[in-house]
């Protein structure tokens, strides 16, 4: 499992733990005003999560989890 900081509506500031084997895509989302969030997509129901960490940091955590 990898721990990320959830920024999805209603869950902002709460940690979220995701199974890296179920992550299909990670990509940046530019919001109005230029702020950038990271979207993590996957799971058995094709869910998206918006997280605080940058794309590179999420990918690093996925790689580290798969090495263990």
C-alpha cells in the first residue's frame, strides 16, 4: 500500500492508502488559477482520486512499494 494525501472533495486532508497493483494511470490536472493536482486512476471500479503529491512523487512511491 502507498500512503497519499487525499484532496478529493469531502476528503481533503485525509490520508488515503492505495494498492499500487490497482493503479492504472497517474496524471497532472491543472485547475483554474493554475494550481496543479495529481490524479490517480484505477481500482476495480475505475475510480479517480485527487492527491496532494506530485506525479513524480506518486510514481516513486509506486515503484518503491513494488520493490518490497
